[in-house]
């Protein structure tokens, strides 16, 4: 879970820089924001998959 938290922090940092870029009117970030949202969903799904597999592994180990 440590790596997930690091990745999530990096994702939020990217989100911040996209907001800053938009506010300073450096360029259009709409495409980048869509990609960031997709990465966010993929990361969340991956985390849930890992948690579910760890839970199943722990349940099997207890039997």
C-alpha cells in the first residue's frame, strides 16, 4: 500500500500543476485532465485488485 500512496500523491501533484497551468493560461489542459482522470481510475482499480487478492490470500491461509 505504500507504493499506492506514493503514486496517489504524485497523481495529486500532477493535478495541482495542471490547475496552475490552466490558471496561468500557459496552455489548454482539457486533454491532460481527461488522461489524469483515467489514470486515477486505473490506479484505484489496481489498488482494489491488490487489496482483494491480499484479502483472499489471507483468508485461504487461515483455513
